[in-house]
C-alpha cells in the first residue's frame, strides 16, 4: 500500500521565506525521506529536519497502485 504524504518544507527562514509543501507518494516514511533526500534541491544540512517533517506529515492511503515519486513541490 502506498500513501500520499503532504510534507511541510524543512528549510527555515530566511533561506525559505514562507516555507512550502511537498507532495510525495511513498510506501513508508523511510521511502518518502529517501525520495526527498535524493531530489536535486537537497541540502544535507537538513537531513534530520526532513525526517521530522516526514514523520509529522499528513498521510493519506491510496486505493490505486502508484509509482513512488515526488508529485508536486511548492517552496519559497
């Protein structure tokens, strides 16, 4: 079973003025974290913050089989 994760952006002010939201389809917290860590905008200074945000993200079970991926990202 896969989930839609709505993850609050982890980069703090002032680097990210208003934050953001990243939508991810993943099987579990670890896979979600790995997808976010492997994206091109990843900065290794925020590794711990990414996992915190993943664990606290809203998660919605998906009925259809989906490919794990970052669906959308809005960040400032």
